[in-house]
């Protein structure tokens, strides 16, 4: 590993710019910084899920996802860099199928909730969806590999399924949207 940070502040960003992984400087509100910043936020939200009681198999999956999100952040921070592959997207699909297999089909929308871990998982899902939107926005300005967008799309789906599993496993159950409440 190259440079280690021995001093956390550098003052180089005091002018509203930040350095990308390739050394170029961009505005802190650029589409690229927004994209990898939101990926970092999603990673932190998954950390909140992991701070809760979750089954060991799910914990293993989420820790692996955190590593991949760090890789994805690197891909987005270094123009032209590739870190996420089709195999990573395929792995998320396999995990989705596995965790979803024992869940009943959805007949109603689910509200975020169902216990602390499930609620945190729903929050991670929504941040992941925002990260996906930010990466799509970036793709309108700069080259973005489609694997990055697909990865975030599948990950948000996986987080939704994991939230369902957590809600059901916690005993709180899923919170269903009551669409007929206005007619009552």
C-alpha cells in the first residue's frame, strides 16, 4: 500500500475542491464526487445494519458488500478504473435468490420498519438507490462502466430482501402499507 495518512487534514480542500484518485482536482459538488460520496454513505448505512443483531450468514454477506462498495468508490474516484465485474453482479443475484426463496410473495408495499436492524437495512437500501441515481447522473457527463450501475441496482434489491428477512426474523414482522386507510 502506498501512502498512509499520518495527518488527516491537508487544507487542500479549503477552496471547495478535492483530489480524485488520479490526482486531478474537481469541485466537491461535482457529479463524480456526489456519486462516490453517496456510495460511501451507503457503506456507512450498512455499517449501521451490522451494528445490530443479524444472522451470521447475512453478516458475512454484508461485510463482503462493504468491501465491494469501497472498491466501487475507488472505481468512481479514479476515472477509467475498473473494480466491479459482472461476476459481482451475478453474485448479488444469487444471494437475492437465496434469501428471497423462503419469503412469501409480496401483495402489498412494505413501509420501512420491522425492528431496528430491518429499519437500518431499509435506510441502507434507500441510500443505495440514491447512489445509483447519482452514478446514472455521472454517466451523462463522464464514462461510467455499466457494471457499477447494475451492481447498485442489485444491491438495493438485496437490501430490500434482507430487510424483509430481518423484519420477519425479529418477531416485529413487516409493516405493510395500508392503502385503504383513507377510505375507512
